[in-house]
């Protein structure tokens, strides 16, 4: 189950779905695919249905600017305004 956590405060989400979202220049969605964080794309982790015992259903980052660490079960990366760890 994918986990996405912001390193400065451990905020984030754990869910059954991990989506990589590419954007057009005008801010509209270009594509959405399942997978691991990629530079230039946002990362959204959530549930296919509503979150159980939570007031949110997903967590999404701004665009990834740098991959700092990439192992088979973890990716540490920076976005435009934060640093995250994504795990499976």
C-alpha cells in the first residue's frame, strides 16, 4: 500500500492508489498513470473509494523537481515547496 509523507511534519496519506499526474502548460491534466514519482509530475496517493476513518481521501504534491533517493521500496524527492518520501 503506497504511503506519501512530507518530511518536515510527517503529513500525508496512505492508500491503495498511487497516481503520477503530468500537467499541460495551461494547468490542465495531461495524463494520469499508476507508478512511482517522476520529475515534472505531481504525486497523488489516496483510496479508490472514500477514506475510512479520515477526513481526507487523498494527498497530492506539487510537481516533483528532484529525485534525491530511489530504491525499490522508497523514493525521496523534492517538489516546488516541500520534501517527501513515497513508499510501497
